[in-house]
C-alpha cells in the first residue's frame, strides 16, 4: 500500500470517528439539555483535524520510486474531485437560502464558519475517497 493510500485511510477513519463522537454527543446532550445546546456536540468534529498529522505518521520510504505518472494522475483527479465537492457545498449554502427565503432576507454570520468547516471537511473526505477509489480501480485494471 502506498503512502498516500495510508494517509487517505487515516483521513477517512478520523472522519468517521469524529462524526460518530459528534452524533453520540448530540444525541446524549439532546436528552439532557435540549436541541439548541446539544448542537455543541459537533465540536467533536475538531478531532478530524488530527488527521492532518497522518503525513508524519507515515514517513516516506527511502530507496524506491515513491511517485510516478499514475500517482500524479490519481492525485490530480482526487484534488479536482475535492475542489468540486467543496465548491458545491459553498454554492448550495449560498443559493438554497436565497431561493427559500428570497432576495430580501438576511442570514446571520454565525453560519459562515459552519459553511467553511463543512466545505473543508467535505473537500478532504472527497479527496481521500477519490484516492482510494483511484488506486482500487487501478488494481483491477479499470482505470484508463
């Protein structure tokens, strides 16, 4: 397994752990304090930031070819997929309220960090999944 695949798996696993911790915290807090305060349980999504340490957990191997044209192709396609996903989240977050509330409505700036965080998380998750799918398809000989 290549280093970039290990890093991608680390991102996916950390996303699932942080999402699970957030959902459990929100569910438990909902029964104790009610819904508006229970949403603070999503602060556990910050655990996803620990995935940024994965390049230090998986050091580069010495003495062998680490990155070739196929790896570059998969990496470029994964980066494009991540960008498209993040752009889609920001676009939908801007346009859905416009069409639902109308052009004269006002939205609190409290939502801006949530939109930014959602776009970033979705970018890294899509990037990691695209890398895993790219290498998975390559192993089966389906990638042209």
